[in-house]
């Protein structure tokens, strides 16, 4: 029971809530309907009031119309028949004017659609006169025509629309006929009261906008715009400029004997068929619309007549100047499709050809004689004769002076593009040379450690490429492949004989920098030659060019027999004045950039280890030494052997001579272009100079190759600065290598001597010879009056003669040092080694040698400590004199241009070195008996001279045959 009661209570509560919700919803529905009912009632009341008001207005209109009809009936009955006709005419005229104004928008829109801007402006001006006349009769006339009152503001907006469309059309069309221009300009003059100068300026500005669009499109760098397309575009633009100037004369000027009046005046005076539309009244008065329209035309003619020929010339000249500034602003981008100097010439030739081939046809006022026939006949309908105007004629007529369009518009663009091409080539040479040298330096970093003098050159079979039948195009590739096959076979053969294969591989890697360096020098000269070719092409054209388009032959007509084809005739000198210093500045910047890069690389290299460094530490410096050889070789090659650098930084007036001489044989393309310059890349190397000295063979009076300037020719300050910087850089690099080699070789010599048992022996050594002195000879005891001594100890000579043993060849340690020096010279370039490098190595090795021997002869030195015998001292004296004479040279090599080591300083250094040698020899001579030394001295040094003469002959023959590395023996024979 309790559960049922609870359920009933819950149901009752829920039902009561639902009842309340329904009541509330019912109240809202009733209330909303009531509000809608009230709103509907208000709306119905408003409609009723509006209808009552409208009914009242309609009644008023009907009453007005009734009054108007009554008035007309009264006037008709009270007036005569003539008065009735006059009233009808006035009503007809009024209706015609209203209709004319109402039809104006449709008429103007039709004219605008057909691009007839003159007729559109005429209709607008006439409508304005009709509206003015209509509103002048009665101020309340428009109130009677609400549609006209509503439409007239729309008609007034046509003024700006016609103006904008006409101006836009002038600035968006290419070739325009003179009649179209005249009608469009007259339309502008009707819309705005401006004089002839303002009208001419409007026309020129519109044409400049169109030309600017053409130029921007040409300079946009579209990949589809090739050289031929660019030439056509520029030719069209130049012809358009020509046409605009000529049309200015036709529109605003009179050409005596050809035209009687400007074209604008002729078009303005033509029969105006639209004037009949203004005949609203049977009798037009002085204040009629037709009279007003004639006054407007007369005003336009008067304003146009105020423009004098001088003002036309000034306006056109100013416009050409503004156009020239637009061309100059685009600069080299305008000729961006030209990738070489010859492309620039082709573009110029095409533009000049288009300009010379096109002529402006000016309609004359004189009719042909046959035109006097019957109207409608073929003779009468024939077009009027024309008068052809060239550009010179048009510029003389309009501007008052002859004016060249090419120098005014495109000369600056050509020069700027030539600058860009030159700068591109110089930027390329910096990038390519930096890449090549950087790769070579990185390869040198991977070389294994090696002691100074341990370089072993490749055999002749690994170097010489025996490919006589290989075509030139593939000779390099085939030779390289054959060389690689022989090297692989050679290494395979040597692999069976111990460590010979590793030595050969190390030799191949150690001197891999040499061809890379020469390649970098060749790239340097080739890119410099390419930059010079671009400048020469732009200035003077391609030498010895026998074929070309008609325009090129026409341009070359004035330069027949000169050996070259001028590209711009009178423009060449101006281009040369701009491009010559630019080429030299960019060349200097490129060379300085490469030098700065090499100086940075060289500055990051460590100094060579000191003489007392352990051999393993000194050997670890070998990769760095290879880097210094690379830098030194390249720097001295640029300073002394780069012909392109000497030509470009030399006198510009000699550029053509060198290029013409080098381009006499046509390049690979057979075009005879400046780009085929065969600039000499190699100057005589040290080995070649040696052969020339020995055989008396020279390289020609010029002292160089490939047309390089003679050594005695005056040099520019820029060239001297660049060459001096590279020379200082190269010598500084070679000095690091020379110090490392000298320290290592002298330390190895001292170690070998300290361990040589022959230096402590008492008997004759290997390589000694017996010396026989006849009786009474100078230096014998008989000659000196002293028969004592210990001569018998030297071999017991018979009575009356003296016999003793003396060194006849250097010791093994001395020969090892000489061979090591030769191998280092071979490593530095072999037969092509720089003479400065050899001189520096010889000088520093000689100094290190003397220093090492002095330290070895100290009381605590390794030589004295072992107890040198007299035989060992004699061998040392022989070795010292042999090595010193072998390493003797011209003196120290200055490594900086600011050094004070001039001739006086070099002479003092040589004198100091000789004193050092003399002191060392005196120190050793003190260890020998004075009487014996007096006997031995002359014979000892005579043996040294004979040994040197015998070895020199053998080494020189080997150098000539080329079976051995020339550089490896250059030190010994120089």
C-alpha cells in the first residue's frame, strides 16, 4: 500500500507540472498571435493611407493635364494660323533635343566599343551644348522631363570614361596608323581644353608606357626568349621609337613641299556628318548648338596652332631623353639573353639592320596626275602618293638635327651587359681556381709521412704515353687510360719485389699536385682570355670574320682591310674607354682574391720543424710541404708565366695586336672569334733555360710565348702589384718547403757521417785514388828542400817521387744528400721546376749543411766525439767543397718585396757564407798536419774538380735524353 501511494503521488506531481507547462505555452501562443494581429492592423491602415494619397496625386495630374489642354484650346482659338505652326516647331525642337540627349549614352557606348574615340568625344561635346541650350531656355524644363533629369549625370561621366579609354588605347597598342592617332588625339583635345604642347606630351607619355612594357617583358629573363627573339623585340622597339618621332612630325608639323598642313588640322577640318544632328530649329541662330559646336572646333584648331616646330623638337628630345633613362635603368638585363660578346654583336647587327631597313611612309598632299579623271574611276580611287623618310630624314625634320638611336637607347645596355659578361668570367675564374687548388690541397693532406729527399719519381714507362695514332679530341682521355693501365701493370710487377709498389704509389700521389696546378694556371688564363674576348668583341667585333649577315657587312664596309670588323663603328672608342679600365679592375680584383685565398691557406700552415727535430716528426711535415709546393708553383706561375694577366693588365692599345696575332689561326669552332685566343701559358722552365744556356738555343726575341709582352716592355702599376704579390706568396711558400728539406737533409747527413766508420779509419777509403807527384814538382819535399817527414807512411814511394792517397769521390753520406736534394727538386716540378725554388733550396740547404757540420765539430758533437782520423778529415773536406760548389748559386732569394736584400745585401750574404765556409774548412784543416795539408790541398781540390766534370757530362746527357727526371739533376749541373 505504501509503495502504491508513493507512486500515485509521483504521478500526480508530474501531471500537475505538465499542466502548468501547457498553460504557459498556451499563454505564449495567444500573446504572439495578438501582437501579430496588432501589427497586421497597423499595416492595413498604412496601406489605406497610401492609397488615398496616391488617388489624390492622380487626381492632381488629371487636373493639370485638363488645364493644359484647356489652355492650348484657348490659345488655338485666339491665335492665327502662323502662330500655330511656330508653336509646333518649338515643341518638335524641344522633343528632338530631349531625344538627342536620351540617345547619347547608347551612341557613345557604340563608339567606345568600335574604338571610335573621336566620334564619342564629339557626341559628348555636342550633347553638352544641347543640354546647355535646353536648360538655358527655361530653368524648369528638366522638371517636366524627370527621365532626362535622372540620366544627365550619367552622361557627364562619359567625359572621364572616354578620356581614360583613349589614353589606355594609346598606351597599349603597337603599330598605330597616323589617322587613328590623329582622331584619338583630337578626341582628347575636345574633352579637355589643352594646347598642342600638352596634347603632344600626353601622346608621348602614352607611347612611352607601351615601350616600357615591351622593354620590361624583354628584360624579364624569360627562358623562352632566345637571342633571335630578343633581337626581333629590340628591333621592333627601336622601329617603334622611330615611328613615334616621325608621326609627331606628321601630326603637328608641316613638311614643306610634301604636306600642306599637319595631319591633326586636316582631320579636324574634314566634313562632320554629325553636324546635321544639331539642326533642331528651322532657323539656327548665333546661339544655336551648331554654332557652339563650330566655335569649339575653332578653339581646338587655334590651340593646336600655337605649337611651333621648336617646341615639337624640344618635346620629342625630352621624351627621347626620358626613354633613354628607362633603357639605362634596365641596364644589362635588357640583353640578358646574350651570353657572349658575339651575341652582343649579333643583337646589335639585328637592331641596326631593322632600323636601316624600315622607312616611314608620309602621305603627300599632291594628288597624281591621273586622279583628275572621272569620280569613281580607278585613277580617282587610287591612294595618294607617299614620301619615304629614313631615320636621318625624320630626325632632321622633327628634332632639327640628326640623332643616332642606338647610342641613345641601347649603347649603355650593351656596355653594361659586356661588363656583366666580363665580371662573370672573372668570378668564374676565382671559383674554378679556388676549387681546383682546394681539391689539390685536400689531396695533399692525405699523403703519408715522408722524410725529406725520400721522393721517388716514376719511371719513364709510367709517364710517357705512347699513343701516336690517337685523335686529338680523345688523346687526353686515351692517354690517361693507357697511363693508368701501365701504372697498374707496373705496380703489379713491382709488388713482387718488396716495398717497391708502395714507393711507386707514394710517388704518384706526392706529385699529383703538379698537373692540378698547371690545370689551375690554364683555367686562370683561359677565363681571363674569355673575359678579354667578351670586351674585345663588344668593342671591335670578331677578327678575320669573313661571313655574316648583311648588317654586319654593311657595318664592316668602312673597315675593309683592317683585319677586323668593327661592331659599332664610331661607338668602338667610347666602349673601349669604359670597358678597358673595367676589365683591368675586375682582373686585378680576381687576381687579388685568389692571392688572398692562397695567403690565407698558407698562413694556416705550420712552420717547418727545427733542425734538431726527430726524423719521425720531420716526416710528418711532408703533406704540409706538398701544400707549400702547390701554392708556390701556382703563385710563381701566375706571376711569371700567365700571359693573359700580362696582356690584360698591360697597355690596352696592345690588346688588339695580341688578339689579332693569336686569332690568326682560327679556333676550334673556325669562327675566328676573340674567344679563340691562344694565349701562352708556359714560360721557359728552369730545365728549358738550362738547355738553352748549354745549347745556345733561345725562345725568340719576344722572350715569351703566345704573343706575350716582351720582358723589357713597360708594366702598369696594377700588373706590377699583382705580380709582386704572387711572387712574394710563391717564394714564401717555397721557403717553408726549402727550410723543411734543408733541415731534414742536413740532419740526415750529420747522422750518416756520425755513423760512418770510414771517417775514423787510418787507411785509404773506398773511392780514393793514388796521387803520384813527380820529383821536383811544386809541393814535394824536394821542391821545398825538406826530405824528411812521413811520406813513407803514405805508401812508400820510390826515391825521387811522392805517392799518397786522396779522396776522388764524395762519401756515401754526401752523395745521399745530393741525391736527396735532387729528389726534392724533382718533387718540386722536375724539369719544369721554378728556378727560384731551386735557388732557394740550394741556398738554404748550403746554410743548413754548414750549420750541421759546425754543430757536429763542436767538442760535444757527434763527429769529434768519435775521434776523426786524418783520412776522415780529408774526406770531410772533399765532401764540404763538393757540396758547397754543388749548392752554390746567385745568393739568397728575397721572399718579400719590402725586403732590404738588394744587390748589396745579396753580395754581403754571399760573402758571409763564404767566410762561414772558410772558417769551417780552417777548423777541419787544423786537424791535419800543416805540412801534409800543404801537400794535399791542391791535389785534393783537383780531384774534386775532375769528379765534378765527369759526373756533369753523364748527368747532362741523361737530362737531354729525358730518361731520368730532369729536375733531379738540375741542382747538380746548375
